[in-house]
C-alpha cells in the first residue's frame, strides 16, 4: 500500500479514537461528581511572554499559580491570529473559515455544556465572529452573560458568580480584554491619544528601564507579501496607521512599547489571581478545572511588528495552561505536544464535563496529557494548522492574500495564494526567531514537501476551501 495512504488512514484512526475518548465521558471516574469548569481567555497575550517560557520581564503570580498545580503547553497555537475569527473557533471547535461566516450552523460550547446540566455564564469581551452576544443568547447557551471591556468589572462579575449558591456544577467563561490595550498604548506612543479600558500604563518610561529589543527585531529578507502589505502605513493611511502606528518609531519607542505591554499582561494576571483566590476562599479550587489561554498573540516588537495578523510565533503561539488542583499533573512545562486551542478546548472541556458533542470536530481531547494517572496516546499529533486572510484596507481595490500555516515539532511552513514570496519555511529549533526562510534551500526540500503534503491532507480531510492548487508541487 502507498505510504501516503497509510499515513492518511493512521491519522483518521487517531482522530476517531480521540473523538470517541472525549465523548465517552471516561475522563471522570464514575464515583466522582463532575467539576466546575472555568475557561479564562485573555486577548492578545503572546505565548512567548510568560515566565514559564523563560521571559524575564513580567511577574505573573496568577498564571504561575495555575502552572504550579497544572500543565503548561508551550506549543499551543490559535486557529487564526485575530480576535473575531479565533473566538468563533473557540466557541465552536471549528476552523474560522467555516465558523466565522456560518457561526449559527455549529453548536456553541456554552449551549453544549448547558444541555449537559451545567450552570453557564460568560463575562467580558465577546467579539465572536460578527455576532452580538445579546442577540444570540439562544445559540450561545450562557444563562448569565454580560459583555464588558473593563477587566476589573469582568473579574467582579466572575467572582460574584463563583460565590452564588447552586446545586449543579458551573461552566464559566471569563474573557479578559488585556493585554489588548497594547493597541491603545501604541497609539498613545504615536500621539494619537486613545483611552485604556482598565487603567493606564507608563508610556514614556526611561529607555534604561525598558526591556531590550528582541533578538529577532529585524525583518527577514524576502518576507511574504501577505505580511508586509500592512507593515508600515504612514499617516496618510488613516485606516491602517491607527493599527500599526510604528513607521516613525526608533529604538526608544519600541522598547517603551515592550515595557507597557508587559505591564498590561501583569494587570490581566492580577485579575486571574483574584479569581483563583475567590475559588479558594469558597472551597471550590479542588473542584474546579481551570483553562487559561488567549485568542492570539502580539508582535511584541519582533520583526518590527505590533499587533497580530501574521504567522510569526509571537502572534500565532498562545498560552495554554490547565490546572485542577489535586487532579492534574503539577508543574509540568510541556514543550512537545502540539495543540490548537480553537479546536482542542471544545472536545477537552466536553470530555471533562461528560457532554456529548459533534463527531465531526477535528480537535483532540488533551486530557491524557494533563490528568494524573492517564496514559498518553502512543501516536501524537504530527501538526496543527492555522488560517489567515490579509487585506490592504488602505486601498479601495487593495490586494487580498489568503494563507495557511502548518507547524510541526521542529518546522513551520506557510503559503499564501498570491503575492511576492508566498511560500515560507522556518526551522524553529535552529532559527526560533524566524529570521531566515529556508524555502529555497536544497537541503530542506524533502522536509518542505512533507509539510506541503500535510497541508494537502488537511484540506482534503476537512473540506478546507483553500485551493490545493496554490500549494507548489
């Protein structure tokens, strides 16, 4: 039998096994009641900006407390590096190219957990595709909800919900805005004057008090046009300059941005800590499994970039920490398991809550990797996929680039459907800063073709609308 056919059958078998495991409800022993489930989502927190990954310039006692009693997956990726699309995926377990434009065709995780007998709540930023939380309450299934952009208020709503008396477990989503106010920070550094949502941070810190520029500050040669089309708009581009107001920045402004971003992470973390403390005071910490993740990351000055909307690690790699005191493996930093937060959290949470969900989801139940006394699958996932659609919004007939990314244990491959240098390939082990694309290296052609084939398989298996013909042969 052809080796590629064997690979496809092996992948399909593992997906069938993983989905069956999640739906069987065997994550929780029969003699044990189901736990409360808390999903904390921040906005624009890069997975590289964590003490657990060795970053030195933040202090995060909240996340650290979760990590001490749980597992941190450092190879977790969002399905799309922008809020609306990523959150559509988080709520449905479906890739954004499908869930974004057709949100109501898929079951919300809130409704799924509600139907399974959970008391459900959602507080904080919504931004799920183009829906309005108040207009889709029957679909989303959260019995108590409030859209809120001030994290202090969101944390209070969450703590009040924790302290309510109830006769069944709860599933709550706490959706914190920060460190997304780095967008406001960048505009203020560029004298565009914007307001923060949960208190200001220093914008003009002395340069010697700021973190140094990252080692990958420089822009790679022959960067994909799907990235650089929006890199440095000037002040005449009113649409994009407000999002990327960095054209005139020198080292000082970039480092001040780093300082302010890090303080916003700490602001967000302080709310996580207050919620953990509330659970502890209520005596619910050992009966609550907590998931912490973010919808996408931020450029954080790497490649002279702020914001998201590209496939570089700073934007696409996100935190994923799972903690259930006494039940999860503790203090584990897992740098091997590849996870997709938009696809995997849905089946994982449903598995923990013994909730039935669609067999057609392609996510993986991650429970064997973080629960104590569980066996990890012998065959681990080989790759994860992310999506991107980039548009030159500053022009009435601006170019549009649609891209797909495949990341494996050591490599990253992505391709756009047009533009200059549409294909890129990076060795993340030897070039973690993604400064040199190897797409034309003779040494790596076999690996590149393997990654192209992975993307072809994914497109065929999932019915992805991205054209296989755009992947070079």
